[in-house]
């Protein structure tokens, strides 16, 4: 136990978090591009994309979001409330500009295209990962206000997960204006993909892990042990599933199973996250120089990059759907890389313009 100290000694930036966030956002871009522009088939490429688009993207992102809550300097309940509200607003604004506005234009001027983008309310109230992040920060603000310890937060999140796994189907006959607000908490339809009750366990585990990591003196040894434990657990879980006839690919190929995060899905996804976090630590050890600066930049601007890629993809998707165009998988990979590069470039320009505007305002004062 010499690698663990009673005092908090491991503070400051944790580069493995930056690496995890950089990989997570790239995997998100790839799976988004494939699901909205590529012809679906049951090829190995589709299985690979869907796998990396599940736990290695959203699951890892949520876990390190919880870890980041431990290390942030802005950690008061009021700070978390402000962050949560900003993320919720950002999520709904993104919905409006990537879907609702485009659908309204198509309905008004291009009805003959035959494009079916759903309802305006549904596109605006879609519950995606930004809505989940905002809701998670509000929950954590409440837990901080109540001065709950990390293990208490984890117990509450486990109970919420178990209760949430019982709720799918309860609101099938409810009107849309009821389903979507409730969908922030529980799975009510296919457009409420990250309900808080089923997914809060990821940042809760990240918080517990972060509190432990703060006391680690020997990170190399700590992550070696964590990697071995995670590997054994992943092999055991997949072996048991194989023996009892459960196809683990259903947990990421079947969207309802994935988004509702029933206990078996949750166990499998968490085993993937547990394996990736120590791997990202060792990957981070070989990233140096400008590459490390680049990874940190992506991590620091992940939300902006995420929003930009959706705005680009939302417009592209609408045009493709209107003209009934789909791409093959190889084209999808190239398009994913292109959208990632363009998103990061536009993020850089956006930040630079904002910085210059702030400097100009300060000079005028």
C-alpha cells in the first residue's frame, strides 16, 4: 500500500484524462458520421464503429467528467449549478441549430423532397449527451450541498440505475411534451438517449476514482494493477456471457439495450471503461511535445469541438437525406477524419476571434 498516501498528494492536471477525452470525442465523431451518412450493413467495420462509439466514447467521457469534478478549482455547489445550466442551454441550442431549424426550412420550402426528420418538438427536445452532462452537474451540485461522501454518491447512483432500468415503457403512450422532459431522467423513447438515472453511475464512479487518485504516490504501479484487474474482470465477464449464451455485441449494436443501460449492459460497458482508463495513462506516457499540446487543446475545448462537428454533420445529413444519398464505409471513415479536422480548425478560429474581441474590449476601456 505504499503507493497510496493518507494525504492528498496527486493534484494538478491528469494527462490521462486529456487523452481519454481526445479519443472519446474522435470516436463520437466517427459513430455519428456512420449512423447518419453511411449505408448500414452487418460488416465487421460497422461492428467496430458501433463498439468504439459506445463505452469508449460516451462511457469514458462521462467517467472522466466525474473525475474532472474532483480536480476542478470551481467545485462549489453554485459553480456546478452554473455549469449544469450552461450545458443544458448549450444542448438545446445545439438541437435547434443542428435539427429543428433545418427541419423547419425543409418543411417550408422542400416538402416535395420526401424528407422525414420527425417532429419539430422532438428535434428540439432530443436528450443527448450535453443534456445529460448538464443534469449530472445539477445532481452533483445537490450532493455537494448535502455534503455527501463519494461512496454515498455511488450508492445513490447504483439505486438510480436499478430503478431506471425498470422504467422503459412507462411513458410509451404519453404525449411528446411529457416524454421529453421526463426523458432527462429516464428512458422514455428513442430520442432520450442519455437519461440521468441510467447514466449517472459513470460520473459517480469517476468521482470515486478521482478521490482515490488524489492519494496515489506511484501512478505507474497503480495503473499497472488497475489494468491487470480490469483485464481479468473483462475476460471473466465476457466468458460468463459466452457460456450462458449472451451476445455482448447486442450491448452496443442494439440501441435500446445500450441507452437503457440495464444491469448486464452496464456491467459490460463499465468493464470496457475500466480497461481503457489505465490504457490511456500508458498511451499518454509516450505522447510528448506538440502532440501532447494538441491532445490538451482538444481536451480543453471538447464541448466546442463536439458542437461544431454536430453543426457540420447536421447540415450534411439534411442534404444527404433530402437527396436519398448514403456513403460506403470507407468513405465514412474519410469523412469522419475530415469533419474532425475541420471541427478542430474551426474551434481554433472561434477561440482566436473571441480572444481578439475580448482584448479589443479591454483596450477600449
